[in-house]
C-alpha cells in the first residue's frame, strides 16, 4: 500500500529525516513512536505532500507520489488527521463534514453525502446530537471525533493520524483507539503517530521507533512491547 525508501527531509540546516524506510500494508495499522522533535510529524507531512523531501521515494499503491500536491495525494485516497484537532471552528459540525468532500464537490450527490453522514453518526452519536453546533463549542474529544470523521467521509484508503490521543481524557482515548481498530478491520490502512507508545503498539501490527530522524527500532508490535530497551527508553518504565 505505502512504501517509503531512503526518505530525507531538510529544513535549512536541520536534517529532520535521515533515510527513513517504512512500509504499510493493506488494512494494516503501523505505529510510529518517538520523542518530540524526532521527525514523526514531518514523516506524515512528507507522505501527504505538505513537505517536499530532499531524497528518497514514497510510493502509494505502486505510484510515485513525491512531488504531488496535498490535494492530488488526497484524491488518490490519502487522508491526514493532523495534530491539534484542526476543526473549522466557526462552521457547524455538518459544514465541517462537508469540507471532507471538498476535493469531490460536484461528484458526490446529496444522497451519497447523506448516506456517509449516517455512517458517521452511527460511529459517533454525539456528533449527530451536535450536528448544528459550531465546531469551536465542542469538547476536545468531540472535536477529535469530528476531524477523524471529516477525514474518513471521503473514503480514504490510507489514513495518517498524528497524535490522536493528545489532550484527551482516558475514556475518550479508548473510544478513539477502538474506532481506529475498527477502521483497520474495515480495510483502511493506517499510519499512526502517537506518543502513547504502549497504547499505539497494543492496536498495531507493526511499529517503528523514530529517533533523531532515523529508524532506531522496528518490528512486530508485540515484539517491541516485550523489548527491554523499548520498555526502558520509550515506554517510561525503569
């Protein structure tokens, strides 16, 4: 599904990614963990086309997507849920969800949109209750449900998630992670960047540890969870 080989990204003198290799299979959850500033968000932005790599390859379903704009990459079936719950605060929940189809305006009928809304509201009934509210009035957890639903309403093949647990109460985190697992079972491939390493690896099939722009460790999620170095350094257990 997604193949990254020898990816390099520089911001001036800062070498943010230093030859990253990474794979995501169809319907697979791959977790990317590491400390702040390790290069995790840059990795996601490089896949989508928000950041231009300085070297390496990124292929999606066999197609080279380096150099494509974010809108063209989105049209191929890649969606990003950014860190920080970037809702359109002065738009309603319904209007935010319509924004998820902005690249397909004119090609999606009202009946199709209504059908997709039904699926969103089945998954997150609270969004149905608040469908006419302005997005800035929602709680943090509800905003995360909204941005996840906005990304999913266009039926992506690959979902990029950047710190979906950030700032959320544990009960909401559990709900969001349950939804991520459900999406994977439905066939969506997921690249999950997350600082809650144990939580991310508990739902992932494989994991990568990014440290200072390089892959420090990678392998099956269960093996990483049992790795002594992983436990001490990244899971916060000494």
